[in-house]
């Protein structure tokens, strides 16, 4: 989490953070990112969208949080520079391959 936040602060990048199921995003990775941003005093410098699970930085960087239970959502993603899969062992190989195709940034 810390490494991804530092990267988003230092360069304009679109980061995809995902888990197998969307229902677990809010209470896991999304809350962890918000916690670190708060501890580091960065909350005033980012826009956190609670409804669509996105964090936007002043430099144009964006962190998108996505559950992988709806593969159709992957089709709309583009210019992803980095992908982080939490609990990667839960994600089928076919979905990982689709994620790899989406990483064009």
C-alpha cells in the first residue's frame, strides 16, 4: 500500500487494486489505503470517491479498486500502469491473463 501511494505521488499513473470479490473491497484494501493516506496527512491532497472506490491525486494519478467477480468491468479499463491483486491465490488464472491484457500503461 505504501509503495503504491508513493508511486502515485511521484508519477502520473493509473493503478488497479483488486480482489476476487467486490463485496470485500470496502473493508479491506480500500480502507487500508485510506488509513495510510490519513496517517501520512495526504487526505487534503486526494479526492476519495467512496461510491465507485477511486482515489485521485492532484498530479492526475488514480487508484481504482475493483472486484474481479464481474469480468465485464475489466473491458472498460485502459492505460493501467500497475496492477495489485490482494489475495491473488483466490483469482483464477484466466482472470489474471485478462488483467495482463488490460495493463497497457
